[in-house]
């Protein structure tokens, strides 16, 4: 039986223990897959039978997009019960991504205090320190001794076990952060000394509004497990390395999806068909217009094409191959941008580096295509037209592919979104112009 | 002055303190960028002036591909000095990726014991638990008391500070792993109890040969900071969550680069031109052959094309648009494969989900293109040919795009590498066949 079949089966037999045991036995991928195969009504049934706590555990294994999708399909009251079982920052993450109506309905069902906290957290933008932080952490005063702090940890052990404590934060009466204690320093210190003496004073902290790039740079630079988050100096939470790395990874995935034409957030096939179709069409309908503009060059040169119909074979090849060459350069530029090796002001350096590769590859590909064209029709000039057009257009494609992501970034346009269409429209236009323009000039040699 | 200019300037003035301070002031991205702008000889000069320890710190900020590139360009003796300053697993990572000759030369310059350890570590395949683990960890016996262990940690504090200790491992006389102690449990436990009583017995461990998928599943399932690595039961190291997540992220990046035609590992523009050109050409030369095969359909239908030359305008549009639609489906499938929502056996489910989107989008795009074709030439039948061909080919493209990654995975072919070429070759072939085949059938209505 399939995992989703098994879940439905346990639910139908009202075997809650069996259902719970089975759900727990599924790995994160299997859970995601099983939920993806259930429709909205089946999910509600299975998850209600499973209970809020187990459902919350399940949600934590899913990607954000899928978790949001699952919560949206639950009744508001059950969704609130489930969210209540999650860490506050995860609750806020999900509430932030719900439709406004759904969010309001769920918040209305939460205890007022919790709803206020979630609402406050969800005001920090997604992918900022405030949006990614957890609000559970251990804080002490600078005058406490190591043994007092250890005793405090020991007596509060039950509460703190869930906090994934790695650091203890030292704050003053106003809640201002004055120092950090690492757990191992507490272990290694003599019991009688005060926090003041062993703490790292003036610790590095991040403002709640710090964005993902800023956080990534901080965590890349040193091996913090987590960093305290402050709002005008007052400590408000802790942002963990794992959370930041996850957010960076998710951002990279969204960029790659965008580059492939999946815009408006991640698409899962369990989402409604019309939503998926509409989001894909937004991208495709821009592309078809750009395509028609580029292809209109062909319409202008109809007479040349009628005289040398063999040229029609080379138009799609040159369009496709230039796209391939250009996309290789785009991929390298996007990667170099993301790891910091390239910046928008390096556009000349990048162009020169692409130029040399473009010339070599253009010559190689142009020779191949030109040779085939010559052999096919026995006319060397047809080979010259096809080969020169592809060679020149390859140089152009890598130049555009390498530099356009940097230029788009410079002008504040998302390179993941716009690099592809800009690249292919220009290379198509130029490719068609090169083949047909050259052929028109050399028409007597070709017919 | 540019950062690379500044580095060269300090080096020329033999101002080591200034150079060191400046190098330390650079963020990870800036360091990567500065090194990318220096040629091999300049790098050697700057990094030798900087000294082995600072160079090692710099290397740790780079991506693996760039670090390997930098080390390859150093003299063997200086490279060995630099590697010596790195954690052993990082040393092994770099040595594993060096050319065999370079690796042998560097190992010959390392102290024999260290060389043996690096060699042993680098025998574990990259991206396995053995390849990713660190070999520095703290181990104790089950009979030791909490206070003895804490005292031990305290006296060895200097050595252990670098270990990023989060767990203490309990091993028996044969080195077999019998339990794990979390630091916070040591803090929270009464001093007189033994490790036996507070340890987590039969802890989860991974075999050294476990691959990245297996590791990812383990770490996804629970919030371990690290897991002990065993070789036939004996503990040999610790693999950390951060290392695994970094490796997963790098793998995703390599997949996206491969999908865009950058094969054979990451490309950086600071690599030699011929290497970059050759690697890109491997991919392009396969693509141009596939392109020619698809375009040969056009050659077969030359007569139809000569009669209705307007069709030549639609061939590249249909080729491009089908590629776009298909690639959206590929992107969603690759993402669903990586997060576990889709598996190879879900191919029918995926196909049905794509079919509905394909029909809607095919109708929308076909109507647009058909309408434009009709208006352009005033012939409704030209609109029918272009529109029907694009509509049918869109359905085909999303069907192929959605299912091919799953099928390739099932047959053990890397979907990141092969999905693109398979998709575009089939959709080009079918697209050209549809336009020209339909037109041939309807020729009397078109001329």
C-alpha cells in the first residue's frame, strides 16, 4: 500500500495509535510525498485524526511552501491548535505567508497573548534577523556567579531542554545586552567567578532589521552557533546559524526556480491547477511577446529566405545554441554573484574573461555548423554564412550572458528573473539578423 | 584602490603588518573577489608575504573550488605549510580535489604522520560521512563521573577550545561507541553520577560510507548538532550538521550549474581560459548535434516551407516557447525530487498534474500565437497551423519536462545533466513536425 493509502486506511479505521506510529515512521521526504498525494479534504481528515501535536511535528519536516499550503487547507480552529504546538518563530513564518483572511482567522483562534507575539514577530520582514529569530533564550545578570548560573540552568532544566541552549546571554536592568557566555566556558570556569569575568563583553549582535545578505556575511565570517538579535540595543531574540543557512538555501532555490520561469514563489504540484497555470503563464506570455519581436526579423527577410530555403534550417539551431552558450555564462555569473567573487562593478573584468572563452567556442561551434552546411548543400558559401553567424553570435551570447546579471543587479532588477529573457531576446534578434543579413549580402553566391 | 590593488601594494612595500590587517578586514566575499582578480604569480607573492596561518584563514572563507584553485598555484612547500594550519578534514577535502601530481607533491612536504592522516581521510569518498567528518572529538569511559569529566574538560580546556565541543562520546576499550553525553546534560546532572547513568545509550551513529542523501535524511529528522561516525562500530570521527548542510547546498549549486551546461565541477572565471572553454564545449558540442538532428525535420519539409515562407517565422518561436514551458516543469520536478515530494515511481501522478496545466497553458499560448498569425497574413488557416502546433507541443513539453527527470533518476542518469538536452531535442523535433506536417496537410488552404 502507498504511504498516503496507509494514512487514509488508519484514519478510516479510527486507529489513532496506528496512525500516529505510522506517521512517525515516515522520513521527512516520505511525509512530504504522502501529503502531496492527498487532496484537501483527505488531508483535513488524516491530520485531525493525528492530533495537533503530531501534525505540528509533521509540518516541521516540510518546506515552508508546503507547510503553508497544508495549514491553509485546515479549518481555522484546527490550524490554530496545530500552530500553537510549533515554536513561535515557525508560527510567525507560516502566518506571514498565509492569505490575509486565513491569517486573521487563525490568529483569532489563538490565545490572545500568543496571537500578539506571533503578530509582533510576523511584522519583521521575512528573511531578516527579526523574521528568522527565536524568542526563547536564557538570560542572566552580570553579577551572578558561574555556580548560580549552572544551578539556575539545572533547576530550569525541563524548560530549557527545548531551547537548544548553546549560549547564555547577559543583559542589564533595561534589557540591554552586555555579554555572552558560551556553555563550554561555563563548564571550564571556576564556580565562584561572576558572569562579568568570564563573559565575552560587547558581544557581536545583529539589529532585527538586518537582511539575509548581512546575516550570511556575519555567519560566514566566524563559527557562531547563533547570534543575539537586538532592537535598538535591547535583546529580543536569537538567530541561529542553521536557520540562516536554511533561509540562504531556500533563497538560492527560489532564484533557480525563477531563472527557469517559476515565479511568485515555489510551485508544488499539490497546489491548485489554476494557480500553477496562472503563475507559469505570467512568465510565458512575456516570453512569447519577446519571441515574436525577435522572429519578426525573419519576416523582414522573407525574400532572402525564399531564395535560399536551406537557411530556415539554421535559424532555430543558431537561436538554440546561442541560448545554451549564453546561459552557461549566466549560470557562472549568478554563482559568482552569490559567493561574492563578482560584483556589479566587475562587469568589464567579467566581459574580458567571457570574450576569450566566447571566441574559442564560437570558432569551434561555427566551424562545426559551417562544415555541416557546406557538406549538406555542397556550397561553401552557405557554410560561411551559417558558421560566421554562429561564431559571432556565440561571442555575443557569452558577453551578454556574463554581464547582464551584473548589470541587472546594479540597476536593482532581480537577475534570476530577468537574465534569461533579456539574453535570449537579444541573441535571437542578433542571430537572425546575422544569418539573414549575411545571406542577403552574399545572395549571388548562395543561389 | 581596488582590494587586489591594495594587497599587491602592501606586498610590494613589504608591509606585512599592514597586509595582514588589510586581509583580515576583508569579508569572505571581498577576499574571494580580490583573489579572483590576481593572477597565479601575484597570488603566490601576496599569500607568501601574508604567511601560512593567515593564508589558511583566508582559504577557509572560500568555496571549495576556489580554495583548490588557489592551493594548486602555490609552490608545494608553501602549500603544505598552509594546509598544515587547516583542520584535518579541510586539508583532506582540498587534497582530494587536487590533481594527482599536485596532491603527491604537497603530501611529500607534510609531516609524515599528518600526511598519513590526510591520506586516510581522503580515501573516504567526497560527500560521505567519512569524507565530511572531523577527527577531533572528546571521548570518555562509561565509568567516569560527571565531575571527573568536567574536570577533564577543564584541564584540557586549551586543546578542546578548538574542537567546537557540543557532545562528549563514551567509548569502550575497543573504541566501540556506547553512549553520548550532551554538554547541557553534563551541566544539568549531579556531579557524582557516572557517564553511564546520564549518557544517551546506543546513540545514533552513521557508518563512514553513508552518502549525502542518507546524512541529509538523518539530520532533517532531528536537531542533532553532530553525529558520531563509525567504521565497523569503532568511532572514527564526528560529522557536523553545518558541514552536511554546506555539502547539500554545494550539491544543489552543482546541479543547477550542470542544468545550465556547466559540467565537470564549478567554473570560476579565474580558472584558465582553455579549461573553461573545453568544459563548456563538451556540453555545447553534444547540444549542437542534437540541434542538427531536430532541425533536419525542416530540411525534409523544404517544399512546404518554400510554398508558405511565413511558416519559417513560427519555427523558432515554437522551439523556444516549448523549451520554456518544458523547463518550468523540469524545474518543479527537480525541486520536488530534491525535497522528497516526488519519487521516480510517481511518474504517472506527475504526468497527470502537468497535463492539466499543459492543456490550459497550451490553449492560452496557442490562441495568442494563432491570433497573431491570422492577423499578420489575414489567413485564418495559418493561425490554425501555428496555434494548434504550439498548443499541442506545449502539452507535450510539460509532459516531457515533468516526467523526464524522474525517469532519468530511475535509470540512474543524472537528471540535472540530461533533462535539458532530452527535453529540447524531443520538443524541437515534434514542434517542427507539427507545424510543417500540419501545413503540408492543409497546403491548399495556406497558399
